[in-house]
C-alpha cells in the first residue's frame, strides 16, 4: 500500500524549524530514523538533528522555513524548501554579521508505517556559512593526533612548525577595520599577495583577537606595512592596549578603513572570501586603493626586528 506524506509530518517539520519545537520531531519519525547529508555522506540521529536545529536557530533567531513543493512517490517523497534568516548571533564560531541570508535545499524522505524513517538531504548547516561568504578549509584541518615529524630526529615534534616558521623572514603589517566609528587593528605577519591580475591579497587572522568580530563583519579592511621608524606602532599593536589608535596619526581610506600615516605602504581591500581554518580565518581580498612612500619597511625574523636598510645583497 502506498504511503503518502501526511499533513502532520510537514506540520511537525515546519514547527521544528520555524518555532524551535524540536521535540515534535519525535512524533513523526521511526525509532531507527537517520538523516544523511548527500554532500558529506554524514549520518545524524534524531538527537543530533534536534541539536543542529537549535544551534542554527540560536544563530538566526528569526529563521523561517517554507515548503515550496512536495513530490510524492511510493513510500517516499521529496520536499523542496527555502529558509530565510538574519545572522544576529554567533554561529559555528562566526561572529554575528547582521546579514540576511536565504538558502534552499531538498529532502528525500523515505516512509515506514506512516513515519519518516530516513532523509537524504542536499543541504547542511555549512550552507548558511556559505551564504555569509564563509568557506571551510576542512582538508587543511588535521586530526588532533596528527603531529609533524622532525626529519632530523625522526621523532614526532609538536614544536617543529614553530621552529620552521621562525626561520621565515617577513615584513610587519597592521590589519585595520572599523567597528562603527571606532578604528580597530592588530599586528599580522601572515600576509601574502595572491595575484596581480586581479589584484588579490590574503591575511590570516586569529579568531581570539578583539579585532576579529569587527573585521569579520566588515566589507573592507586596511593593510599597513610598517616601517623602521614605527617601532612604537609595532609595540602598540602587539600589546593588549584597549585603544591602539589613541596616540596614532591615521586617515581613512575611500571605504573608511584606517590607514596609518607614515607607513611605507598601505592598501584598502574589499573582503571577497572568508575561509575558516580551525583557530584562524583566511581573508581573501581585492585591492581597491593603494598608497606607497619611500619609507623603509621593518623586517621580522625569529622574534626580532631588523632595519631593512642594512640588508646586504647576496
């Protein structure tokens, strides 16, 4: 006998997503219910789905979901739906952006005894991050048990990457943004040029930084390469000082990003992509404005600063 998708099933589904009434799901699924993501192959139990719904609704409190259409077959159905919500609270480690997003998906439902036994879903919670302009670098995040092996000793060494990074010579940059009318910034040496055509750059920022929420929710950022005459500025932005711009001369870029006076070079760039990588976020940005002077940049290596004018050619 063919089973159809009863109104009570779709009603419970909507109540859970729109009102947060996750307990109602228990009434419409079988004891061996499973929900499978087609994109990742991950299978979740009812309890995990209830937790996921609550987490999503905590990040998007005004979330509303509508069923666009239902296609039914023998003992199965496909539900096409659309969700709309505003990102006003932290979600999956991402600070609130205030952005209103819309996502779509479909669930392939298999029925047993009038209840949902299995759902195959073309959407998962990361789609909401995608709608916010965030991507996950899942392949770059190894298991906690993975340790780099020191080739000299042949033994696992959790500090070998620190030693490696200390051997890399970099400049010193201050990445800046605005939190309302308040300028914010932090010292960053994880900067790189990605391409010249189009002009793309990247910076990597730790999520625990006090500047991170404003930086993440912004549309533009400033990157200031500091010079040999700006050692005090380096110290300020490497400190826990609450107002790092209090005694600093700066001017706003065309889109409002703070650009530090006296820097050898400054750019203002539009944030195009945000890639989540465990403790950090990688910002890929398109340069929109640049300023370059004749001042000499400061050089950083192994915890020490050097005067670039004293460099000797090889």
